[in-house]
């Protein structure tokens, strides 16, 4: 990033490499300070006309009000009100009603803190960790300086010191360390090579973002031509997150205006280490937020056979401003690549549990969005004290099965985190995750949180499968767990992929999706059908219990009790052996 400061779509990005303000005077004289105050006054004019009108009456124009507010706060950092007015009486209108001026200061402070605020440092070479320490120190100092400006202004105007101090994150709530690193870049992608890699990330949770969209729509289809070939990205506008999606390497390029989705990756996919991408070629490349002149949403993937790279693409549009478009495209690319390798992607959740009686079980619950996968895991957590000695989440949304040479099957995860609806979390668990979560539109329907739930070492270890269950969210039946004795019956239920839509997408009513997985198997159905039959034969031959778990999640009044009842019945079945 080359620019000193950018402010757009409620997100402020500060380039500490270009300019770092290490005292209050520098902050209050900076370009960034001026941009924030200017943006605040324009916001005030629209959203709080009573306060705006009270001051514009004296200052006449927006420019005069903006400049005067900037100056008065700057002077109050070094002198008191009486000294200031004795020097220049032009600021007297601010102090005709000191309570009103303090309200203006509070509104400015709240306006700043409501933004997503990201600091960036760009190192020209790989370091040995010292720059990380310095960045953390600079990050914390900047926070202290902003807080001190706010407190100093209030105390000087009040004429007395505060007695209650709230140690809020007043500076920035996230930071990125960028490093230049060479990678095995095919000639067609040279226009991407100037974008530095994200080496380290600092996040001050809870990190709250507000996006234009709150649901995802449709599926990603294959595109014949390569949208990235000979594309040139600007270092001023783009960031690169090297993600480990399962055992695959993805280079995720995201536009700065979609920073919250780029940061969300840190809680969902393992950040690759430099030795894992320097000199390497990625399995996947995703361009997220490219301004291509089209106003409508364009999301698709392309198979670059020549370079053996899968390409994902989403153009710059308000329609993609939802983390689901970031996450699901990466999983689509991952699943297609895994199927080409002979592995079977599973849209579902998997846990490794040890019950109180020491019985061990590895359980996969498969189903499309809203079928009850995450909710079942949540039910497992709430029953933890009663039944479970130990529980590990292998994957929360997507994994894959791998058939080994000896005929056994192992399951692997793709993500270290979960992107879940806050309404479906147990309140105690939700509050316990406040200091780890990245929250999106927390006051709206389908509010989401991205939280880390596992480690890369766990999800990549490979676990045997004991139970493979389809999540049925639409039928209300007494017996919550039923097993398929006939393999063909099982395949039909799993391939039908039926569920009642629950507001996570734009779908409504009872819908179906092939193998409950519109992220790869739907697009590559012929390949997927062969793999499904191959793997189900292996599941049955190795004694895996294949069945249906009635979560009843979409049945009225059972969004909490349904998954819990199913979990209790499953635990009883495991206990009985």
C-alpha cells in the first residue's frame, strides 16, 4: 500500500510505513485527521441535523466548521479554554454551550470508533520478527495517543479530570504486516506479482463490521476464459492473503474496500508461512473485488489447465459484500481440486468425541446451509458436562474424505474456524467468544460471527469415520437417528440433498442441492457421482454407520430443542455400541 491514508465505505486504512504519528501534535496535524473530521461533519449534516445546525449557524460554511473543529481540538491539546479564547475569539461559538460541544466531541469519537480501522506496515524484505515487535508497539502507542486526545479534550472543556476510565480500542482495531516475497508466477499472472503478502495480522476483537449484504445467492459456475490472465493489480488497492485451505495453497487477492472479508480469513483459514509460498505456485487464485466495469455481480471460476491453477473471480459490487462469497468460492475451488485428486468433499461438520464411559466416536453430519450442522455441534457443546469427556471439532462446514490404499477412509478439514449465525449459538458460548470473534451485521437477520475453533494440525491429521449422518432439518419425527441398511437408499437421500431453507441464502421453502453441496459436486456432477458410489461402498465395507439425523432445525419451535434431542439420541446409540 502506497497511500498514507484512505477512507471509504466506513473503513479507514492507515499506512504506518508512509507516515507514523508518534505524538498527539503529529496526529492532529495529519492528513488523516483532516479527512476524518471532514467525513464526520458531512455525516453529521445528514444524520444529526440538530447538532449540525447549532454550529453551522455561527460558522456559516462546512469548510469553516471543519477547519475550526480541527483547530480547536488541536489547541485544546496544549492549552485550556480561557487561554484559547484569549488568544483567538473565533472559537467562542464552540463554548457558548459547553455541554453541546462535548456532545459534538463524543459524536466525533463514536464516529471514528464505529469505523473499521486498519493499520498497515509494508516491509520490503522478510525479517526475523523484530519488525513484528516494533509494529505491535507502534500499534499500541497509536491507540494510547488517540485515547489521550479524546480524554484531554473532555477534561479541558469540563474543567476537571475524569474519575472513570474505559480502556477502549480507540486507535485501530486491526493491523497488517506486509512482506514482498517472490513466488513461482506464470507469465499470465505477472500483473499480480507486485502485491505483497500478508505476513502477520493483529486483530482487536470483537471486530465488528457492517456489510451491504447479509445473504449469499446462487452457485458459482465455470467460465471458459481466464478473467485473471494479464490482469494488473495496483499495490494501492489490493492485499494478498496466502491461505491454507485444507492441504491446498490459495492466494486470495482482495480489494481494500472489502477489508473486513480479508480479515475474516484469519479466523477461518490458516495463514500460510513464508516458506510455504516463497518460490511456490498456488493451487488456487481468488480475485475478490475487481472493478471490471460491470455493475451487476459476476462470480465464477476458471480452470487454468496450462498452469494447473484454479481461478476464482468476483467483481467489485455491493452484491458480493458478504463473507459467504469469500468463503464459499474458496471452498468451491478446493472441492473441485480434491475431486480431481480422487477425494470426496463433504459439506458438513465433523467431531471427534470421547464420552464419559471412554467410548470414542468420529461423527460426520452432512447437509447444506441451514440443515443443522453447526447447530448440532452447539448441541454437543451444551451436553458436554452430561455426556462428553472430550470433544474436538475436525471441521464445521466443509471437509473431505480420502480413500487410502488399505481401503480405509480418513476425513480431513478445510478450515480452522467457523462462520456461524449468532442466533444459533448458545448465549453462554456466544459471550465466551466475544474476545475472539469477527462479527458481521450483529443487529440484523442472519447476523454472523467468524471464530477460530480448531488448529491446522488437528484438521489436517486425518480421522477415521464411525458415523456418517445426513442432517434432515424439515421432518418432525419421534426417532431422531435412523440408519440405512441399504446402501442405495442411503445414496439417494444423501444425493437428493433436501432441506428447508432457513435464511442463510436467498432460497425459500423445501429445496434440494446435489449431495447437499453446491460448492463443487453440483458443478462437477458426473465426477462427483462416481466418487459418491466409490466412497459409500467403502463406508459400508468398513462398517461405518450411515444414517439420517433429524435435527428438526426448520420445524417451528424446534430450532434449539431439535438438534439437542437428536444429539442425546446419538449419544445413547454410541453408548450402547
